[in-house]
C-alpha cells in the first residue's frame, strides 16, 4: 500500500462517523452511525412536541463532558484524613465462605 492510498483511506474513515477513527479525531466518547444520529434527532423532536417546557436534548458523543461530578465537598484535607483514620480503626463485619455478611453473635 502506498502512502497516498493510506491517506485516501484514512480520509474516508475520518468522514464516516461510525468509524473509530472519526470518533478519535473528533474527540467523541464513542462512534455513532448516521442512523443513530438521525434517531437521536427524531427523539429530540418527538420529546419536544410532547412536553410543555423545552427538554434537555439526548446526549451526543460530541457533547462536552462534565469536568466534575457531584456538588463537591466542604471538607478540608485534614478533616478527610481524620475521618479516614477513624474508619480504618473499625472492625470489618464477618463474612461466610460465599462472601455474604453474617450476623455477629454477642456473648
């Protein structure tokens, strides 16, 4: 295979959204076929026609990913380390051979 043929084949793959090459070049989470793109658009139109408010669109692989999950924490590093040290001093609950928890018998 010549270098020119490799470039032409790669450009064909880059133009096809269902290929992993196009997904990687676009920074997408995963490849998506033309049919998948159309179905997501149809879903958005159908949902918008049935709801009173503007709904959130169905996620696309090229959408921006959230940079953080959750609301964060108000703990300082020192508070976190104190809680972690306290948890490591607790005894683990006993388990049977299958890995299920068993009740402790006090006495």
